[in-house]
């Protein structure tokens, strides 16, 4: 993943934020090592999540994630760069708690602790309800970032509700896969190309993108 991030950094002329998932290890030392490696690869922003990937314990405990974020902050600062640390909490993805109020309360509890541990913002994927987002942004005491996807409110509506950043995660990739599947089905079923034509990108334009990346 570091190699891919380095390739992206080399190919674009803007700052790159890297999603380092849960830090590629459980311990604070694992997280610190990952942060050091990704900053060395050229990333100036990092997402670090509190999801464990383990069904029996979907989220790191608050205390565990605080220590992991503190290690990330220390490692980022040691690089001598103003690295932006976006602390992701998966309270909404894992449907934490017994309802909306408990989920929001836990998100606030974790978000405040993450900001105190050195995060620059709190990232809450799947939170797109403007009223709930407005409450979180008002009570958190720090910036909130969210993820948009098909069916979510517009970027303008999410920003108006208090988000400071709206990302789209893997949605563009999934949309590309969906288009490829439609092209394949049409070719199989009718031998026509309407799905392909709807989003066709010129060959010379595509070549130019690769030429720019190689420079």
C-alpha cells in the first residue's frame, strides 16, 4: 500500500491523504510504524480507524484507540511535517448500540477522546442524516468529516449541516464496476454498446493521463 501511495503522490500535484485503515497492526507501535512509512511515502494526511475487523469485538476499546492515536500523532510530528490526522470511528458502520441516541452518544464520546489524543478531525462514515450530523458537529468540539454515497444528501447539504469534508470512499470504484457489469450484460444479451457509449473516455485522453503520470 505504501508503494501505491508513493506512486499516487508522484503522479499528482496536490496533497495526498492516505487511508491506512486500522494502522496495519493492533499495537500503538504498529500504528506508529505505519504512520512513519506512509509519511515517508509522501502522504500529508492519514485516516486511522477504530474498527478491528473482528466480529467478536468490532471496535477497539476507547482506551486502546486513544493510545493508538497518540502513537500516530507522535510519529507524524516526528516527521517534522504538518500531517493531518483524521480519526475514523465506525460506530455507524457497526451499528453500535441499541438505537440512534446511544450510537450518537458513543460517537461523541469517542470523537472527543480522539481529538484529545491528537486527531485533527473525526470521520464518521455512514452518518449522513443532516439533523444528526448537525447535533454531532455542534457538540463535538472539533471538525467532523463524513462519507457520501448514492442516496446521501448533497455535498452542500452535508457541509451546511456541519461537515468540514465530504469524501466518497470506494463509491467511484464501485460505480465503475457497476458500469463494467452493465457493458458486459449488454454485450452478452444484445451485442450492442449503449452502456459503453454513455461514459466513453477518449483513447487519446486516457493515454495522456498515463503520459502525465510517467513524467
